[in-house]
């Protein structure tokens, strides 16, 4: 056995231990799991310059909601409800 082979057999691993793979549970009904994202700094159209996208994870249906760049958390909640 050469020195290189001995080194490869005895050196410690620097990688984190491999963990068991877990699947993400599939939602059992529509509107249980949503994702919200924003497309910002668009050219102004009808007074809006941002689009809020709401994606239903089950049906993959996307809803586009016109918005403004400066919107608060309360404003996002109002946009979502309306």
C-alpha cells in the first residue's frame, strides 16, 4: 500500500453527513398551499408598476394582481383578499 492509498483511506471527510430524503406532503385541497411573488419595476400601466403573482400549488393556477412598488404588508393582505 502506498502513502497516497493510506492517506485516502484514513483522511476524515469534510462533507456533512448524508440525510434521509423526505418528500414534501401533497396538499389535499386547493388553496391550502400558495406562493406569492412580485415582479417589480415594470413600466407604468394604468397607474401600476408591479405585479403580485399568487400561485395555487395544487392546480398551478396563477393569479396576476396589479400593484404599486411601495406596498405594505397590510396592502398585500388587502390585494390578496380582493
